[in-house]
C-alpha cells in the first residue's frame, strides 16, 4: 500500500511478505483533523489474519516501509519488485 501524505511531496510505501493474508484498511479521517489546512488526516491500517492459529504456533509478519521524497509511480512499482525479489 502507498500514499502521498501531507502536501504530496513524500511517499509512504508499505510492502508485506508472508503467506497469511493482510487486510488493508484506510479511514479518510481516522488520524484526526488538520485545522490549519482545513483537512482530515487519513489513517492507514492493516490487519494480519492467521486462520486456524494453534497455541504455541509461531506467526511472522514481514514488512518493509519506505518513506522518501516521491518521484513517480514507476518508482513505486520498481521498489515493490525489488522487495519481492530479495
């Protein structure tokens, strides 16, 4: 999942790598109101779902977060491919 927070100059990208599903959710105003800019801050959340988990079973969630100046959409795709290939 990715977005361009604030004025859109930065990139927030979060990638996941595991076999169990991840449910992505976004609330358009979940992180509060920005009174100075008369806007709302979205909340980007995820849920890691492990079906039929057993007591004592180890569950692992692997994620990579990238926060950097936004270049273009092609860069987002390239970063995702790099993460998948490692």
